[in-house]
């Protein structure tokens, strides 16, 4: 049985390709700025944000990998590199021998605190200063709706 492909209309293709290009270019530019100005990669920053967003400063490996949409091997390798630089620690889970936590260190907190002001400034310069408050609200609504749908479906 053949499935009918729902090809993108020219308007859909323009919007989708524009979104993808925006995401790639903005992510690339922000990543290069972070690396150059704070010696923190975009991936390091993403991990540190996840850890500083919660009061205890630590998350289970699997939970962190899901939040970042990373595969197990990428997660293990990256956390090992960050631990080697003293930004995070790997902590065994006493209740579950198969589980482990990733915790932020004082050096990790110092790194994100140093990187965050310039990152926020760059987000404003490269993105927020070029959209209206109404556009920003629409973007937030679209993002929340699509993320909600993605969260409903197993990855």
C-alpha cells in the first residue's frame, strides 16, 4: 500500500526552510561567541543551564539526556569531558545501582555565571532586537504548542 506524501506548499517550504536556517545560523553564531569569549561550548552551556535551572544543581543522566535530546553515547562522552575540566561531577545513585546523577561544581557555576551575561546580550543583539513584542508572543505560543506535542510522543 502506497502512502501519499504531503509535500510542502511553497509557503510551508519557505517558512520551514527559513526556520531551519534561522535555527542553524543563530545557534552557530551563539555557539562561536560562547566558545570565543568564555571557553564554554554551546553543549557545555546547555548542560550547565539544565543543572542551574533546578535548586539542587543535579539531574539523573537519563533525565538530562532527554531534556537535551542527546543519545546515551553523546551524553556519556560530553559529561566525561566536562568532568575532566571540573565543570560537573558524576555521582552514583545509592538507591539505583544502574542510575547516576550529573551535578554542577563550583567551577561549573562560575563558568555559566561568567558566560551568561554575554550570551544574553548576544541573544538580544542577534534575535530579540529584531522582533516585535507581538511576534515574540506568537513565537512563544507556537514553540510551546509544538514542544507540547513532541512531549506527548516517545522519541
